[in-house]
């Protein structure tokens, strides 16, 4: 169920697209579901901003059920899926705002449901503070409380006595299709929100003589849904903590892990050291024996072994081979491929660039749309002028080239193997291999000029 607006987040965006651990809530839920049944048997019920939610989940391979034009509650969400769901004997219902649910729990819930032969099996929990959740009223058999459930009562409708009940409804269920759809028409909107509550199905099924049971899980946190920003941030912190703990278990040193933001799918090799305030995002892969220094933010990038990423480096969709040194304050934009043992230094920006093995661009440089060979030295302040205002053009710098400081290379242009470019040059023509190119005004020295100027000034005063 992912059709709600998420009023309590006070957001114009759909709740299920808010992120924890760098991924939308709904994606966590779909990924868990797709480990229990094939992705093509997972349906996301969408309503509020349906198109946006669909687009964001398209690559999961799940199907969609539309709860449109109105979203009249969780019971109504299931009504909207009648046609699709009637193709199955049983189905699991998950909430799009319960992202920490683990597939093993779903498997256990399903097995219990089938073994009990019940029409409705609810996953329940006993959190420290049950406030806000629907409470589970179990039936008593003789003087014993059994598995069977009488009803689920939402917070706002609890009597004083019922408020004492600690067992909550997680919003995750296993349901038998036939009894559910035979009876779902009996749901009413007679409640404070004027909605069709799926939770009322417990009482409805009971009245029709169908079996409703509770399946209580002790692993609490994972069944808690997110309704507020504070809960969103708390679960995010929990996921991040679990991720850094797992990395440390695998041999990675993470200093001050509570300050690092590392997404779930990130991989890091053993003996790599991650300093405080580092972010490793998306599909980033870091090799072993690297050091990632403070303030670096690395997304969707691949880094080899023994790489030193110095302070404040930003990388997006970049590739860095083993032994390279990057930063401080380098900006590697998409398509940057930095070769083994190469250096990219302070305030150097790269984009769609191949920098060959052992080449260096250490200071204040922009390299865009360029193929740069091995053993090249790019002097401080070098700029590839890749854009003419309409099109982008390519710069080719062959092996062993030395570009003097403050040179502008006006693309398309090629610097031949082993050539030199004099400092301060504006290079507009191809430089032949092994030659020296100088593209600047000649220097003139006017002997005695400054002295003369000073004397003139003192005569006047
Ligand atoms: C629900 C349960 C409550 C339970 C809690 C657990 C009901 C009435 N109450 O309350 O017993 O303790 O979850 O977290 O079900 N949705 C739709 N269409 C709608 C309305 C909601 O798809 O018309 C989706 C939402 O996007 C959300 C999920 O259903 O992902 C749950 O809805 P929400 O409004 O968050 O229910 P709660 O008030 O948390
Ligand atoms: Ca909720």
C-alpha cells in the first residue's frame, strides 16, 4: 500500500518517496517483497502522485494497482486491487511506510498463516510505546489468551481499558483472497477519518466465522512504520549504524561512524580507513587499503585499492584506479576516469576525462572532454576550453606531454607525444610530437623604465 499522501510528514511529496539509507521507503519494501515472491507478483498500490511513484519504482519490475481518483483508506486500497488479487489464493499486504521489514519475517508470517488456515493473519509487535498504533484485541479461550484476534482498534477509538494493550498491529498481513473479498464490502467509513480501514476486516471476518490470528514478532524496530520526520530520521540513523557496523565487521575502519553517511549498497574493501564526516552514496565501490579523508562525498563511483582520497573531494560517477591520489578539494564529475597512480590535486575539476597512468594535474585546473595519456604533467591553472558556446570539443594529450602552467588548450586540439607547451600559452593548433609550442605575446624589457617613472613622480611633487 503506497497510495497515501503522508499528511503527518507535512510534505508535498508522496511519503513513500522519502528516503532512508539513500533509498525511497517504498523501494525498501518492494525489494523485501521481491525476495519472498517473484517481482512480477509484487503490486504497488499507488494513488497520491501515482505517476511519480510509478516512475521511481519502474526498474524494480513490480506491477501497479491504481487507487484513483481518491484514496479512501487502507481497506479501500485493497478493494482497488480486487481484479489483480483475485488471481491468487493468498496475498501478503505490506505498508509502503514500513521499510525495515525483512524477507525472513514475511516468510515466517506466510508460513504461519498457511499453517493456521486463517483468513487474516496480522504481524504484531509489542513496542515500548504503543501510542498511535492500532491495538490488537485477542480472544480469550477459557481463561487463556490464544492466537485468535477479535478486532483491531485504532488509537483514536480505544477505550481507557484498551489503551493499556501493548500489542500493536504492524500494518503487515497475510490474507486469504476469497474470504477477504467475500466480506470486504462490509467495511464502513464509520470512524474519525471517514475511511475504509483494512484493520476493521479483523472484526468483519470474525463476525462471518472466519479465523483471524496474530503472529507476534520480537524484532521490533522493523515493523514500525514511519509517520513523522522524526521517525524517518530515526530509522535512517538505524540503517546507517547497521551499515557501518557491518563494514567494521568486514575489516573496514570507520572513525566516528555516527558522522558518516554510507548507503546500503556501498561496498568497501578490508583495511580501508574512512574518516569522520564522509559520505559514500549509491552504488559506490571502494577497494582495500584506501583512505577516504574527512568531508569527501562520493556517489556512484568505483575506486581501486590503495587510493588516497584527501579532504573535501567530490566524486560523481567517476572511476579511480589503484594507487591514485585525489584531492584535497578535487571535483570528479561524471565520466572521469583516473588511471593508476595518477594525481588529481587541489581545486581540480574533471569531466568526461581519461587521465592516464601516473599523470598529474595537481593544482587549479579544469579538464573536460579530454583523453590524456600516461606520464603527462598538467601545470597549475591549465584549462581545456571544451565549449564554444554551442558544441563540446575534444582535447587529446598524448603520453609524456608537459603542459606549462596557466595554459589554455582550445579544443578540438591535440598535443603530440612528448611535446611541451610553454607556460601561459593559448594553444589553438595541433602540437607535433616532441616539439615545443609557445602561444603567447613575446616579453619586452624596457631597461630603466621604472626608475625613470619614479624620478618623474618625485620631480612633480
Ligand atoms: C496503519 C494501521 C494501524 C497500524 C499502522 C502500522 C489502518 C487503518 N491502520 O495506520 O492499525 O498500527 O498502520 O504502521 O490501516 N495507504 C493507501 N491508501 C489509502 C491510505 C493509506 O495506500 O487510502 C497506504 C499508505 O500510503 C501507507 C499505508 O497504507 O503506506 C498505511 O497507511 P497510514 O495512513 O500510514 O496508516 P497508519 O495510520 O499508520
Ligand atoms: Ca503508517
